[in-house]
C-alpha cells in the first residue's frame, strides 16, 4: 500500500496551464504549464526568446498582475483555464530579491526577529530560492524545516488576507480589484488554546465573519479550496503556506 502524499508535497505538484500572447503578436500563443508555487517572471527569458521582443509584465483582462505566486493570482482572479495572459514591456522586478525579502518578513513575524533566516548559510539561502525556481519540494523542505522550527515558541502567524475592492479610479489597473489585510495574529489565544481560522477571522473582520464556526456572509479560499473554520492557524501555516512562508487567504463573498 502506497504511503499517503503529504499536503505540502501535493501543493507543490499542482500546475496551472497558461496561454500567453505578446502585445505585438496577439495571434502567436506561447503554451505552457507552470507550478502554482512558481512566478510568472521566471518565464520571461523564455518568452523574450520566443517572441524576440521585450517582455517584463503580464496582464489579465487589462489588469497588470502583481509579482505574486501563480497559484495566488489564480485564486484572486478565478480565470478560466488555460489562463489567457498578455505579456509586454513594462515595470521590471528582481523576482529573487522580492521572494527573499518576503521570506525574511515572514521569519520576522514568526519569531519577532529574522535570526532563523539570517543564520542560514549562503548555500542554504541559495538552495531556498533555487528550490522554488526548480519546483523541488524535497530541496525546499530541507531548508524550511529549519525556518519553521526555531528554538523559541512561535510568536505570530504570517498571514495576508486578500479582500475584494474597487479600483481607486477607472484608469487604475495596476493594483487589481483587491486590498490586503496584514496584521499580527497569534497562534494561541489568551487561554493558551490554539487559535482557529474562524476565531481569527471573526476578530479581524467581524462584519464579514460574524460567526467563528461557519461562513455566513463570506468564505476564504486557500490554494483553490475553502478552508474549514475549525482549522488551527499554526497547522495551516506549517502545512499550507506559500514557499515564502506566508499564509495567503482570499475572501469570497457569499
């Protein structure tokens, strides 16, 4: 009998099919599939070679996409698949620096300092980002195990909640139609019992989540699926965070 596959390994194995065209060649698609934990920016060298033109930004239905993990973007915009994107010349990022800065911020929130990630050897720091580029869960787990098991108790859960929002103006297509709530959320309540997702949502967004047990006015999506309100936040963090260490939840109105 085969051993069950862990949730993190399953998430790392998920793929998103893409249909990409360039602004200068709308009838010549680049067809590919990428891991949900990857980043669109990692496709840019291949796209520039394929189209022979500058490629630096992606658009979904005229909305310029942020430099977020592919799976998070899919959860935010809920596109039909394959996801039809347009690539062109625009703002550029150093995706490696962006990822590492986000991972350092998550480490600081978990521990009240960034000692765990800053104490990584140069080889392990490089291995962390290489694992994301190569979609290599085994290599990633060797480093993340160190990051998630600090010698001191967990202080807070790195969590970002993405909520529907209206653009500030009709011309504002860079931000997309959502806003982000980021705050310190402790893994345990004052009585030392584990804090569940439902309790955290009710405390943070009581208007949208009047019940800590069940979704009434809104629900939250993580990796394409609703999350049980009874799930402990620390367990969610350890099992279902993105590779940069963040637990990213999408609010969906009912």
